C-alpha cells in the first residue's frame, strides 16, 4: 500500500452556479489553471499535485455537480456537452476568462468537449488518460453496468468488504496494493450517495453515443496545445487510443510512464508534477493579442514537430513508488 503524503495548503470555498453549490479548492496566484477529476472522483484527487502547480499558477480544483462536496441535483443532464457548459459556468462564476485545463479520465473527455465548444476559453490542455472514442478497453464494463443487473451490482459495490473493493479498483492503480486507504474511502463514500450513483450510471448508459459525439467534435480542438499522459499498464483507457488521439489533436505530445496504470498523477505524483511543469515551460503562452492570429507555415511546421510520443525511462523520471 502507498504511503500517505502530507496535506497541502489550499483554501476551500463554494460558488453558486445555475442553482447548484459547487465546491472547489484554490491555491497559488497568477494565470489560472483548472483541474477536473474523473467520473467517480473529486477535487481531493489532486491533493498531491496542487502545491507544485500552485508555484506557477492560480490553481482551481473543482468538484463537478453531483460529485465530491458539490451539491447533488437529481435528474441532471450527464452528457458531455451539458457537463462542459456547466464547467464554463463555473469559470464564469470564478471570473476566469480563459484557463489552462488539467483533467483525468472522464474529466478529460469533458475538457475536450469544452475545448471544442469554447476554444477561446482554453489555453492549454494536459490530459491524463482521457476517455476517448478510440478506446475499447472499457466497452464490456460499460455494457455490463448499463444493464439492470449491472446497476444492482453498482449499488452493492460500496457495501462490499474493503478487500473486494480494493481488488475492483486495483486495475486503475496498477494493483490493489497501490490503492491508498484514503482514496478507497473517498470513492466508496461517493458511491454510497444515491444521487451520485444515479449520475454515474447515467454517464455510463449514454457512453457510446457520447463518445461518438466527442469524435465529431475533436477536429475543433486542433489549435490548442495539448499533452497526453498515459501509464503503460492502463487497462481502463487503452494506451493505443492515446496514439490515435494524438494524431487528431495537433499540436500534441504523448508521454507514456512505465509501470503506471490509469491514474499516473496519483500513483506517481512527483513524476506527474515534473512532467506537467516541464511541458508548461516548453509551451509558453503567446504574447497577448497573438493567440488568435492565423498560423504561418513556419509555425505550423514547428507545431507538427512537437507532435511526438515519448516513453519515460525509469532512469529519467524515477521508478514508480510502490
């Protein structure tokens, strides 16, 4: 089991968005950065990353509506477009005209849809194993949980013995021994809330249709610099889908971290922080007024040159902690 890491310093606050109370964590100052968690996650997922990122930005880690400490709203539209527009409403409430976005898994799909719908609101994207239309790894799970028996199983899972829960989550973390008790407890508590569970099941039932919608929208994200980060043992969203996604998103870079699974930023936070900060340093924002100018051929060639796949060696970034 992983060692618990020290708590970081940040402020906790709420903001009212379209009649729902949204919880977020904030730290740092400067250009804004928005962190979006995965399907059964919360702002606390980023606790080991906020400090490092806040040295260079004003970081906002949000709880999506029906997740974390945000308000539960029954019957909420769980589709990607609706969720992306709610995130934009959160940005408006926080007075963020535009922002860098760091997101994980289903939150990565939300970030991609947000960038497609509102490209001027997104400066740069870092996506950890984002759910995408090219991955087939979770198709069986989606089909199972879309059935009546699957929904029953989902309702029972939060009340099963902890060792079984740990095994169920082990795939995401590269083995049950890597699942921190704190993370396990947070996920279980979240799923014990009936409104959250119904919201998650609603996402799953519309999964295939939403991935098809996202596939059509991806071409509108091509001008936004992006970094994809994958663990080479990810069984939830396939690494091969990341290669296909990289070809669609330009300029884009794909980094593969050996020995990690679906949650690189939680499994090896120091390496993840180093990867993110290095990439941000290599991809500075253009001067004000230049972002919306059309690219020259030379700029386009340089953008294509940044579209690469890198596999990080243990000697370069250290071996994942166990």
